[in-house]
């Protein structure tokens, strides 16, 4: 149990949300939100119908109501279900560049109505980023933000390992770790976030006053540590 640290590539839009909104406010551009039909048509042209789900599509209702609490069942203009990091980057860039409101959902267990769903805007569902792997040599697990804890523990069980994670199997890795994460092992090993070695973060703006590049970066103790918690090892 001494090696519960894990490396988790969170394809996170959190930073892009904050920086994107900041850019809109800085410009005083509160009218830049385009209409729902235009936004979703543009996104669909970029990414295709398998990634951008419209209200008229068969899968929309199930995706919209995926959140654990009914209080968070909303009606987004459309729902993006990216399957690779480049698609996340493309959606986030488009939305942030055009000041379009959006919500991000990993496991959907946050009951607050608009934390991980939205009415006037686009929902990004990370459910396809559900991979879990373990490297016995480094003793690090790599987990996608759309994974649920059950999948994490099931995979680690194969190696007779476990990690500091959620207490309910259904909860998502993304939201729980971003919110710190209480575990049955917390008294011994701290919060879930204390055990994360690095995050993969999608950035839509340069840091501080710097200009883009827009890119993915790795946030850990050494690089971009403002987006990472100190890790107890
Ligand atoms: C039944 C139940 C059991 C629970 N048990 C525990 C427990 O044992 N320990 C504990 O600490 N907490 C527990 N919680 C609380 C839970 O950890 C939080 O509600 C957490 O936010 C859920 O994570 P999620 O990914 O499922 O939620 P989501 O609703 O998908 O996400 C929560 C928030 O994080 C944001 N977010 C999620 N993923 C990303 C991402 N990749 N990038 C950017 N932003 C992101 C969302 O936008 C949203 O604002 C429990 C909640 C429930 C309902």
C-alpha cells in the first residue's frame, strides 16, 4: 500500500473554462454567444455526428440525463462526446474562442444543477475517456477522467494493488480527484488528489499574460505546478 501514487491524465477543460471566460470578460464581449443551432452545426461540421450529438439524435436524451441527480438533468444545445484528446482540444478551443458557455462532465455525480450540465450552452461528456492501466514497474496507474472507481479498482485488483480513490463505485474519477477526494484510505494516505503524480491538462490560452500556444501540457510537481497539488510520496 505504500505505492498508491498514480499518474492520471485528466483531459481537463477546467483551466480552459476559466481562461476562456476571462478572455471574454476582458474584452467586455458579453454578446459574443452565438445561437445554439449555429454553434452545434459548426461543431458537427468539425467533428462529425458521432462526436456532436444534437437534440434530434436518438442518443441525446440518454446522454442529457446521465447525471446521477435529477437536479442536474439539463437540456444542452448539443452534447460533445469526444473520444481522443485532439477532439477535446478542438471543442474547447471553438467554445472558448467564441465565448460560448459549456459544462464538463466526467462521472456526473455532482448534484448541483449546472456544475456538470447546462441549459444554454454545450455539454462536453468525457465518458469515452475511461481507460485504466497499471505499470507494475513504476507502480503508477494511468486513468482517464471519464473512468468510474469500479473500473479503477477492478483493473488494479489484477495486480493486487489499490489506490486512494472514491468510496462509491459509480462516482467519476475526474470530479472526485479535482474536488480532493475522500477515500477509505484517507486516514493513512491522505486525499485522492495527494496521490496524483501528474495531470494532462488542455490549455486554451497561454499562461498568465502570455499568448497561445494552445496545447496539452503535463502538470506535476516540477512543471506547471500551479495546476497540480503537491504529492506525498
Ligand atoms: C453517491 C455518491 C457517493 C460519493 N462518494 C464520495 C466519496 O467517497 N468520496 C468523495 O470524496 N466524494 C464522494 N462523492 C462526491 C463526489 O466526489 C463529487 O460529487 C464529485 O464531483 C463527483 O465526480 P464526478 O466525476 O462523478 O462528477 P461530475 O459531476 O462529472 O464532475 C464534478 C465537477 O467536476 C468538474 N469536472 C469533472 N471532470 C472534469 C475534467 N476532466 N476537467 C474539468 N472539470 C471536470 C465538472 O465540470 C463538475 O463541475 C460522492 C457523491 C455521490 C453522489
